C-alpha cells in the first residue's frame, strides 16, 4: 500500500479522533457532546470508540487506523504463511519428499514448526498440475437464461448510518454474466422471493428468459426437513409460478456456485470497499445501482475474453438468430 492510499483511508479518522478527545475533556470549541460529533460526521459512536482504542494502542500512528485483515492472526492457530507454503510445495515437488521427510528437513527453519498433518494439508491445498486440471471443472452455458446463480451476502453494520443489519441478494447469468443485485432488509424466503421476482423482470427486459436457478441449501431458498416442506416453501412456490427450475449446490461446497461467489468478491473490492461509513438506504442503493451499471455495460471481464457482459449477450443473441 502506497502513502497516498494510506492517507485517503485514514484522513477521516485522523481528523475526528483528536476532536473526540477534546469533547471528552470538555475543551472542544465545535461540539458539546459526542452525539453532536457523530451527527456532524455521519458516524456511530461505537465506531469512534473502536478506532480511538485502536489509535491509542498503536501509539497514535496513522497506520493503526488502517482496516485490519479478517481471519485469525498469523501463528495464532499455527497457520503457515504463503511463503512457507511455497517452500513446502517446492521441496515436495523437486525432491518427491513426503510429509514426514519434510517435517525433519524443516526443523528450526520456520517461526512455528509445522506438524506432519499441517504439511499434508498443504499438499492437498496445492495439488500437482495434472491433478489440478482434473479437479477443476470449468463450464459455461450455451445461451443466456439457461442457468442463473443466486445467493445472499451479509453487509457490515458499520456501512449503514443506523447500524442495522442489511443483506444483498445477487443473481448472475451463467452465459452472459449479466448480474442483478439489490438490498434486502431480512434474510428470509419472503424477501428473497420478492428480490428474485424483480430480477426476473430485469432479465426479461434484456431479452433473457430464465429457465433454471442454482442456489445453496439455505433456509431462504428451500426447506430440507421434508419433501412436503420443500414443495410448500415460499421461494420454491414462487419458482413454480414463474416456471423456473431449481438446482441445489452440494452442502458446504461454495465452489459449485463459484460465479456468484466471484461476483460478491468484485462487489466488495470495487463497490463496498470505497464507500464511506454511515450510508443511508437511499444513498447505498444509488451506489449499488451505479456499480451494476458499470459491471454489466462498461467493465471488461477476463472470463469473457475482455468484453463486457452486454457485448457477450449481443454476440450470443446474434449467433442464435
């Protein structure tokens, strides 16, 4: 990360936190209460407290205000770094050494000496090229609407001004990569069904007739307690009404729905990451709409030979005429 990026990500808090200290000490000339400070900057007092503690622990350094990487800290659960994993794989492939031999070869070389089982799991994470080609199954449907991928996504509470829990419903066409997404207030079958119905209208406006949708086995998409419960489920009933078949992914296997999972990653990197804290529902919806416009009509995708989803839709439609 360069200095300009660090400045842009921390300028807001480096201004607020000293003023926060003044308000607490009763020396501020701008605000009398913390609540006034929060309203002026459209932030929640919990966020101020979190970043203030992080700033103090970091010796009041600007770098302490940078976002933390999610997940366990390196070494907490004896996890290997990427460089250490590369060393293990390199030894394994060049010397054809097994996990027991590598365990003895690596003594006193790593900060945390990996166990035999950790080395074996590293082998499984990076299979040989021939095995990898057999393991990874890539596919693309022949025409738009043949298969849609749908999923839901948890939004961070700090994004919204009122700090309520909101979610995103997303759906993407397998062939053209035309995507639709909207914010929903609850993760239940009723909200998801309404969002899916709007997505069907969106695809019909593009000339795409949905035939099948793939989802996970979440309670918002299906019921797995009995066949009767599945048939009477709100989302399943709605699919029968609009004439769309339903396919389920393998449990605990998000790779089966990899296209929508990749879509969520792009949403996070190119939309959510650049939003300020304290968004209202209307402003967030506008930002999401702008992102979807760029994604569908302007952004070039490597999976589509660096064309836009709209260009792919047009080219496939012309071939089907």
